[in-house]
C-alpha cells in the first residue's frame, strides 16, 4: 500500500515574514523532493472545533480563531498573517485525516505535510512557531475511535515537544518520547520528567548534548525506544517529524544526515508493525535548511513506501554513549509499563 501524503497549498498562505525560518518555501522544497515518489495524495481538511478542544480550552481556541484574516505578533517568534488561521486549521485537520485513514485501513502509513508546526503549542499558549498542537489533537482524536486505547507519540524534532508533553503528562493512554538537543529552545524536557498521576511512566525524555550524530540516534531508537514501545504496546504510532537535527540546520547543533532519518523512520515502521497493526502517521514539525529538510523527508517517505535504509554503522563512541546510558537507566525504571 502506497504511503498517504496529506497536504494543501493553502498552508503556504501562512506568511511569517522575511528572514523567518518557518517559511512557505519549506513546503515547496518538500514538494520538489517528492516529485516522482510512488505515493497517494489527498487534500487536507480543516479540523473542527470539537477536535481542537480535546486539547485546547474553548477560551484559547476563541482567541486563536479571532485572529483569522489578521496579521499579528503573538510571541517574538510566533506570528500570524491573514492566511495563518486557515492554515493552522488545515494542519490540525491533516493529522486527524491521517489517523482516520490509518484506522479505517485506507492507508498503513501516512505523512502529513503541514505548517504551521504544532509540538510547542501548549494547551493555553501559542509559542515556538506553533498555534495548535497538531500531533496531540490527532492522538486525542484517535483515542475516541474504537480499538485505539494507547497511542505512542515519538518526537524526533531537535527541540523538545513541550506542548505535546503538557497535553498528556497526566494521562496513561499516550506514551510520549522526545529526543532533543539540550540545552536548546524551549529549555524543557529533562530526564526526570516521566509523567505523573495516571501518566506516571508514560513520558520518556532523551535530552542530548549538541554535536551528536547518526550513531547516537540509531542506538537510542534501537536499544531504548524499541524496548519501551514493546513494553507499552501502542495501538497507533504517531511521529512529530521535525528534521532540524540535520547537520545543515541553522537552529540547532546536531549532526544527523538524511540517511539517519531513514534509519529512524525504519525503526518506527518496525514499532508500528510489531505493535500497532502497521498504523503509523508522521506529522511535519521543524527543519529549516531546505536541502536538509527536503532530502530527509524524501528519505523517510521512501522508507514508508518500503525502501530499505542504509545499514547501521558503528555504535556511538564513549562521549556519545554517556548520555544514552542516562536515558537507558530512566527507561529501565519507568513504572506502570505493560
């Protein structure tokens, strides 16, 4: 079954201004990279209020929707233009479409090519280029569907998914994993935050120092994330697929290649196949170098279509292995894992 690509040119109308890294050219570069890819495409549909309000309170949704057709500065890096709110509704709706297609069996793997991104949007706060928490909205929608009791969200964006974590930190029906550069924006996601209440043991943060590369990430996914997924046994796997850990990216200092993103994608495909009847949805987050972004997305889409990623190279050296050992110790001690 071909990978399902969900998108809409109306998301280009989210204009962020000259010099802003989260710009319409990101989607144009991805479109060019996907030329000739063997995929199925569908247009995006906007999310309705009920779906968004599973994550964001009514007062927040009212405030965001009131900005429709306007230009405004929400935070120093988070702006809206006249087309931004329609784009944000389409971005949130794309994740829901992916979930519906996966659950209905119309697709086994989907990629939602969206902007604005979402994983920094907290329930009551827009930040970090994000207005609505796209992946959280998709997960909350999935949990309303028959047969979906546990969702795993894997966030490989170089920045911590603070909004996603906040949405599910006290819930046990979503396991949230984030690997991120630390220190870096937004300054959240320490090792010791592993969930609370019903969500105790259902958050796993992997804060890594800058400068690490393919070997570290490959080992993290194979040796730590895969066992955590086996313990949790999700019914659906969603990925906050940011590509700003690429070595070319201007907003971080990791050293990943597009080949590594193919490897990470193959790991999450395996998780979905082993535990979730193959149901896997990727939602675009960051990635601000157009070459690194577009090549990495194409590498992942090829893997979603059945391509084999490069063979895993040598393991991490001693410098890289130390932070992995800390994450592994936390993962081994998570309570409440199935």
